[in-house]
């Protein structure tokens, strides 16, 4: 029988956040695949875990995945851990999990810490709907495209950013999204955890005098639906009702249904559109 891949969430700062199930699994598996063995050995030593480790990271994620899959096909159970948090979320564990599924190997995820969820829940911003973008891409064209997509995003937005790139990213966000409410989270789960509830512009002013420190999670409010609807109505109002009707009727939509759609677009009643059309005819 084939072995199994265990995606084991590890602490993002506070070692007490590791679960009993993860600790037991790390002790029982045949091998632990770690993003950075030098970092993970500290965790294993702290909990007196002697299981052998091997490296699995961004630069060997495909070739090493085949090696690990072969071991699991031979019956070994392997635990995957990242430097911090849940494997597969903004790290190469995503590739290994997908390749295991394709190879018919059972994959199970052991829930635990995740920086994006931790930051979201303490941000004070809406949590029911959110868009997680992790780190914005380095490629300028792709980065610009994603920022433009986020400009219309109504869900709460979560980004990761390194301290040395924080100010540049905030400037790009202000230029594309405008000034939004946001919460900047640092040192999550640690002694000096901070959740800076502010706005993009105020944060830029703050960092004119202060040096950004620590890995950051940015939680940014989504765009207001009412604002989007208002803009849509304004754009429709730039054309006449006759032209508006014609757009729908050219699509083969019946006149009565077209009136409903025009009324909805303009934020008025169908009766108002009907009376207008009667008067014009």
C-alpha cells in the first residue's frame, strides 16, 4: 500500500500554537519534508522529535516532489512542513500536494496556524468574504494587472509583504485602490504582536519617519458595492434612454425585458422608463 502525505501546520511565531495531532504525526511518519531544515530543526528539537528530515523548497519543488512521491508509493508516510504556517498556502507545498493527488497518493491536511487567517480575524474588517493574494508578483506587467483587478474587488483583501518592499507596495496600492481602511499586522502570535488599524495614506505618512520591520500582513477593505453601483449609474446616464434600450434590444432581448434592465441600470423603476418611452413615441 502507498503511504500518505500529511500537510502539517506549524507555529507562525508562538510555539504553543502547534496542535497535539501535528506533534504526534511528526513523530510517527517516516520522513519530514521541510522548507528550510535549518529552521525546522529548532522546532523539532524543542519538541524532542527525532524523525529524519529532507529539504523541499521553491528551488527543488518539482524534482524533489518526484523523489518524495516514489517514497510514498513504496509505502512511506511523509509529513510536509513549511517555515511557518500551513503548507500549501503561499509556499511550494501547493505543488507537492497537487502532484500527489495526480499520482493517486492520499493527502490529508492537519489544520493549524495560518498568518492570513490570523490577520484577517483580528483586523476589524469584514471577514465573511475575502480575497487572499499572498505576495504580489515581481513581474511589473503581472503586478500591474493584479493591482488593477484588486481595484474593483469588493471582498476584504489580504496581502503579504516583506519590510524592505512595504512602502513601495503601499504607494502602488494607494495609486490603484485609492485611500482605503486597512490593518497592518506584524509579529503575529508573538510577544510584540501589533495590529495597526489605519488607512493606506496614514500608514505611508507613518513610514516616512519609521523604518518598516518584520514580515507584514496587509488586510485592506474591499471596495464599496454602493460606490460601484453609483459609478455604473453615472456611466449609463451619459447616454440617452433610447440608446440604452437599443443596446439590449440589439442583443435580441424583448422590449419589456429591456425596459427592466435599463431601469435597473439607472436605479429607477420600470414604470418611469415605460412612461418616458410612451412620451417619446
